[in-house]
């Protein structure tokens, strides 16, 4: 039965299998290990293994299988399953189990596994116990084909197949030959999945003559940059790209890219200057609080474009939700708008110019602000990384402060660098393992920028780097605790309790952990000039961890110094607030 099952998995598109070994999963592990058509990856920690598989799936843009034994081993996949669900990544979960007659009676290492991942999988099912009949093999083959097809069908996501086994787990007396695989064809959303011509004409009419924005949120495989930037050119609208959208680097043209939207929208003066009427949204929810607050303040109409079956409207502000392939939607809308513009003439370009001029002003203000800071500053990390990363590199960005600083400071660049992260559930766990999975599948160098608490959470992820002889450069930003909480209200309202319960200093020395996993550890020093050290590390094989010590208490005023510089530069450029201009409440756009 197992041979028939895995033969169909391979035929359906599964090549990479991450295995956390155990006893009850022996038939699966044995079959995968002996089949040369698969690429198996061993991991000792199920929780870390789940994130390693996520990193593989995101980098390969293909389904990845994940195998574990019965009991709490399967429960340890749960965090990665939630991330896969929200990030739309195709994982095929294969959890070995005791046979049904041992459930609910206190049998060893037996829990209720069927349905254990709840609403975070697209479908959960269970294979029957092998009975040696050909009809069962046909059923198993069909289940494998169906579940892989469902995992990769847009919107992609995890599926769960529970596989019970009776002893003996490896029975040499079973000689029934495996059935040949069957071909399965999954049709993804294409032009045929576009809305009707009438609906597209209506959307085009909404866009024409409006002050609009194109907002690009995080997307696991990246959004179609050429189609989006071409649409921006036709509409004369700026593009506000999340670092994980695929539009911060490697874009053919930067003419419409406003990478500084986060610091811009912290300026009440700039907010008074811009009042969008319409927003086109692609991708997931962005981390930027100023952007969310700006949209809540201005209340433009919003058109959300998502894959069929998706509904990403976290703020419940969508006026229209369009289910379509993003590239096909943009191409179709560009054609319709271009045809209509041919008769009516083009816009004067002042709306786009306002944003692009402000972007240039903000970039220069940030550059001058960083030059003036003579101590290690977390906001500078993204700029140094952008300078260090070569074409073809992948940067995995951790959560909490790392992604927020990338959103504010990582510049738009022409070089082909892939920026990825785990923004589905946005947890700080599993990030090291995700980066290890990316390193296992990437053609070029892989770097990870991560905070100390997140690094501590997932130290076991370094074992995979050592075990599989992967190359990974980690820039560890260590502020000895939870730096992001200093930006939140409890830093002031709970001063007496803050350091113990939110600051959470740990006092750990990570050098020893890095060396335990066979890595090279280096301490960075100085306020700037780290890029050459990162570039050198990216050329070395194996694990290198570059640790930058920062002061999380100082981090808040240093960020505010930068935002104040940007605001002052914008005020100098834009002048006084026009009479009657709408202004946000004092401090309303500053989290």
C-alpha cells in the first residue's frame, strides 16, 4: 500500500519530503528513503521540521511532504500548519498513527489525530488499514492524487493525510505489487478565471480619473511585478510595496515604486497633502501601522484582488472583492484603461509626482539621519543588507521588529534579491528553520535577519543546517529582550512591571549555541560598515552568525529621530498646510 501511495505522490508533483523519524512512521520513512526519485530531508524536531518544509515549499514553489510518527509528534506540526494555511503554501502532512482499535482506550502514544489541525488545513482524511486488496490500492492512489491536487490548487495550502499502521510495521510477507501512478492535471486560475467583461469595464471606470494607490502586500511566491508596474504606468498611480511582495527588488522599473511609504505616512504634513480616492490591493496584510491608520483616516474605496476562494480583507474595508489571477487581472485592466485613455487623453501626472517627489525627499532624509547616528541602530540593518546582498540571493526576514524595520528602511533596488518571511501567522517561532529550508532549495546565497528572542525560540533549526551541510548567513540583532514592546503603550502605562514581563532580558550568550551546531560566530561592532562582513560571510560555506548588539531602550528615540527628520524635510518641501486640509489627530499616525 505504501509503495502505491508514495508513487502517486511523486507523480502528482511531490519530490521533497521532510521526515522526523519515529517508530510508527517506519513504513513511510523506509519507502521514501529507498525511493531514489524523492529528495528526503531528515530532521529530529517535528516543530522545526514543519518550518523547514515551509522554507522548502516557498523557495521551490512546489508541494512538500512532511512525515512524523504518532502522538504529540503530530501536534508539533501545528504552528507550521497554521503558517502554511495563512501563507498559502502547499504542505502534504503525513502523520503515522496507531490503528483505530487502539484509540480512546489509553493505548501508548495514541491521541486523536484525525482533524487535529482543524480549520488550518484545506482537507483532512485518513487512509484505510492495508488489507492486501487491489481495490484498496486504487482508493489509496486516488487519495494521494486528490490531496496533492488540492494542496496546490489556488489558493494553495496544507492538507492532512493520517496514515494508521498495525504491527508488524515492515511485513516481508506482503508481496502485492504497487499500482502504477495515474496522471493528475490541476488547472490553476488563468485568464479564463477573470471576471466578466462587463465587470472589468466597471472596474476600469472606477479607476479612470481617480487619485489611486496600488498597495502590494506580502505574497509567498511574490506578486507578478511586470504586470503590476505596467498597470501603474497606465493609471499613473504609485505602488506601495511590502518587502515581501516581490516589488522591492528586481523590478524592471522603479518609476512608480514608493518604498518609503511607512515613514512618509508617519508625517502628518504629508498625510494632509494626499487624499486617495481609490486603492487597488494585492497580496496579504501589511505590517505597517501608519499605512493602516492612513487608510482608516482617508477611507478611500478599496478593490481587493485575490485568488479564487480567497478573501484577504483584514480591515473589512473592501468595496469590491475580485477573484482572479493577479497577472491576468492587471493585463486586462491595463488594456481597457489604455483603450479608454486613447480617447480621453492622459492624466497630468501631478498625483504620481507628489508621491515620487516625497519618496525622494524621504530617502535623502533617511540617509542623512542614518549618517548622524553614531551607535548601532536596528533601522540601519536593512540598508546594510541591501548593500551586501548580491544578485540571486534570498533574504529571510524575521518577524516583530525585523519585518517592520525592513518595511520602513529596505530600499527599492534593481538587483534580483528575493525577500521572504513568515507573515501568515506572523509568529516569531520557526524562522530559523524556515531559513534553513530556503537554504536547502535556493540556487544562490541565503541570509537571515532575526531578533534574539526569535533566534532563541528556534535554535534547533540550526541542526538542519549542520546535518545537511547547508550554507546560511544569519544577522542576529540582539537587544536582549522584546524590543518591539518599547514602542507600545505598556512601556509607559506599566513602567514598574515592564522590564520583567515585556522587556524580558535573557542575558544569553549565543556564541556557544552557534558553535555547538558547527557554525562560525562573529560579533559586529561600530555604528555602520557591516555590509562587507555580511558579503564575505555569504561567500563562505556552512553556517555563519554575525551578532549585532543594540540597545532596545535607545531604539525608540533613534527611530523617532529618523521620523522627525523625514517630517521636517517634507514640511520644508511642501510648505505650510493648505487652508482647509484634513489633518489626522495629534499622534494618530504614530504607533
